[in-house]
C-alpha cells in the first residue's frame, strides 16, 4: 500500500520529547496488557518482538509492513477461533467502560465520530453532569481546518438544545496529553475542579485516554469511562478494514510509547 494509514507512528525525537514533558504528575498505573498485540504478531511472525522494534532508529516502515501483512493474512481465509478471540480481546481491553453515574463533568475528546459526540450530548441533556467540555483543535497530522473540533462539537450541542452556558471548550490541543493538560487549564481558569468525570472517546482510544487523564489531573477525580460509538468500526468488524485494524494495532504502540515517556 502506497498511502500511509492513519494514525501514523510518530518517530520524530523532538516531537516525542515535547509530548513527554506535557504530563506533570506522572503516576504509575499498574501493568498494561501489551501481550495481546504481541501474541497476535507471534501467530504470524514468531521471531518478531514488536516492542523491541520501537528502540530502532526508524521503526515506522517495518511496523507498517507488519500491520499490512497481518491484516492481509487475517482476511485471506476464515480465521480460527483462537485468532478471533485474540482480536476481540485486543478491542475489549482498549474499550473497557464503567457504569454510568451522575458526575461533575462530561469530557469529550477530539477526533471522535459524530455518533460519539451525539452520545455525549445525550448524556448532558439527561443531566448526567452540569457541564460538558469539548477538547480539541485537530489531530497533529491535520492542517488547514478553519473551525476546531471543539467548536464544531459545541455548535452541535447548542443545535440540540444544550445551554451554551453549560458548555466549555478547549481549542488548542492536537494530541491526547494536550487534551488533558490544556483542558485542565480551562477548568482552573473557571475555578472548577470536578471530582467525577464521565470521559467520552472512541472505543479503541478509551484505555489511553483514561490512563492519561488519571495521570494528568493531579486532584485524582473519579473517572467514568464511556466509550462512544465509532461510525464504522466494532469489535466484530474492525480487523476486516485496514484502517480499523491499524487504529487498534497502533493504539497499543501509542500506549507503549506513553509508558516509555512515563505519562502513566
């Protein structure tokens, strides 16, 4: 495949160092199940240690080759029950959610589907929290966007009847750590420190989103994870589309990089 699959693996040292400095309160949150991705790779490439590749000077090309090859092999014939179970575990681990409870804030990450935004708006209209915060300028690899994601989401909420005075926006962030730290500043400016937060993001982003928030919000709010619907991908079909498979595959690598940068 000639076209790069988003999200790309960022290997720019300067960028990674900058991102690595974003989280001030770096708390460690136990073990992360990196073995799910590792187990899948070893089914097809027994001699490849995927996380060791990240220590190489430029791992992007090799990792992308592995992504595309495994995707092709998975979809070239009927997959075994063992592989199917592993693919579902990979999705389920990233997409873990919690029982909804009334909270102090609904926090909505940028870069999510319209369906996920509408779910967050539904929660706000059903009085799950007094405020909703939309975070995001655009993804770090996107340029030329006139209206930020947060502004677009705010406009959707207002159109659906949410009181503008109950909407907060953060419009400068271009990655997950910035979503957290810049939104924290917005809350501090309002002198509003929520003790409980419903977090809405895409299913395969939820694990990293929650871990980063736990690490970055130093007052240790209760985090209620509420994965929003993806417009296209589910646990049953994500691996049948190269983009869906790439999103989940790279999410484990992004979590690994976040751990290397000691974000959590």
